C-alpha cells in the first residue's frame, strides 16, 4: 500500500506541474506544443525504440517512463511521469505482468487514452519452463523448429504468426487469457518475439491514429526485416559454438527467451529469479558456485543495470571471468545514447558479441542492413 499511497500523493502534485506547463505553453500539453502527432508513452526502453521506429514520419511524440540503464522491477513514477501519462493519447506496455505498478499509476494519472499490450499473441513461459544446467536443457529442436526462411515471419496485423505453435513450447496460453503470475516477462530478448511486439505496436498505433495507419504498417514491416536479419546473424554466430559449450550465468534470469531461441544452456543466476529485486540466500549462492565449477562455466555476466560485486566475488571462488561495465549485458534496459546498447538491435549485437567471446569464438561481420543500428 505504501507505493499506491505515494502515487496518490504524486497525483496531487500533477496540478502544480500542469500549472507550470500552462504558464509556458498557453495551456497546451507537452504533446500538443511540440508535435502535430499523437502523444505516446512507453513503459520500457525497448518499447520506446520500437515505437520510435514504427512511428517515424507520423509526427508522434514518444517518451518512455523507464530510462536507459534503469530496472523495470523497482520502478516508481515521479510527478512528471504522471503528468506525461495524463496528457498521453496512447500507452504501450510490455505486459506479462512485467509492470505490476501500471494500473495504479494510470489511475493516479487519470489516463484516458488507448492501451497497447505488446505481448498479445506471444507464447509466454512459466517459471517451471526455465532451462537450468545440462540435464534440464533438452530442447530437441528439429530442423524445422529453427527455420528462419522468408515465410517464418509473416507480419499479418491480425495473425502475428511466428510459428509459435503448441508443439514448439508445449503451452496453449490462448492469447493470454490466463493468470500471468509465475511467468517470465522478458519476452523481448527473443528477436522473434520482438517482431510480434513491433506488430502489436503498429496495429495499436494505427487504431489510435488511423490517418497514419499505412505509415505505421510500412515502418513495422521495414523494421521487422531488420529483425529477421538480426535473427539470422545471431543464429549463424551462436551455431558456430558447440551446444555443450553454450553455458550462461547472469545476474538474474533475464535471457530465458533468448536462451530458448538459440539453444543456450542457462546454468543459473546470482539472483535466482527473473525479478532483479530478489535477494539470493547464502545457500543459493553456494549452489550456483558448485554448478559453475561442475560445468566449468567460463564466464559470469553482469548486467548493465545491476552491480557486478557479487559476480566478482563468485568469480574469485570459481575462476570464471566476469563481463561487466561496458562488457556487461543489456537485459532489462537499453543503454544511453552513444553506447553499444543505445538501440534494441545494437544491444543484441553487443550481447551476442560478448557471449560468443566468452565461449572462445568470434562473431562475423554485422550485415549492412544493421550497421546503422549498431
């Protein structure tokens, strides 16, 4: 209740923010003052990138609640966030219970616009589906399950069909008509899922702004072609590493969908959860150290939004190399302007480069279609 009480208090502060804006903009909202297009607020940096790509040329003003390098799991909105939401025409959110604070925040902001759930149609995984260590990592992916040909990603606005059938993952979630408790929400880490998210963003923006529907669709198709190229590049580079060498230890379980997509074995994480606010016990850390030693895991990956201190302590006991700082992974958030992880595509290229390096390989040249995003 403390967080919701804070939201109510900040909601009262919106009036003061609004008066200040009115004094500078003759009563117009920030969106109305700066743009002829619709005002869009996204919850995460990945969605911010998708929305900007999809809305390019429409005049839409896109802002994000979460900032580069910020974890979504402990987010608390400011008065300025609530004001931005109050003036927004559209809010785009990840879904899959990544943002449990969202409904209260929108209520406090008195948001009246459209809501776009970017997770619609995506096959989400329960916690029990997380693949840990070699014994649990049995994907049995046949040649068809990982086929990235021209037909694999048909971006139909209604179907969002990415070959995520029941046989691939063993779930029938019926379009999210189920309780999201206990599922891993980091859906964007799979480029295939990212394409679905882009399609959902484009369809939702077209519904909210029909005059620009053709532009949203065209932009989404062009961006998803880049994501196809990214997917093929990732697969090519990871496939050069023997599957039994693709071992991963991270700060928290943020790369589940990426691991499943590319047959990477998740040995474990320092925080034994997909929520990076959780705290590991001494026994859990001892268990992780034992797994790292048993499987001879060569590296521990810190994440950009989390401290590498515990990873370094574990490395001292196991001999594993720690990838942190500029070499750490982009997971919950993209990086600041000028960093490798400034864009979604750039963050994936960075992550794969570091992973392959830790496994003793070297990545191939990035396709020309992706170099502007690198």
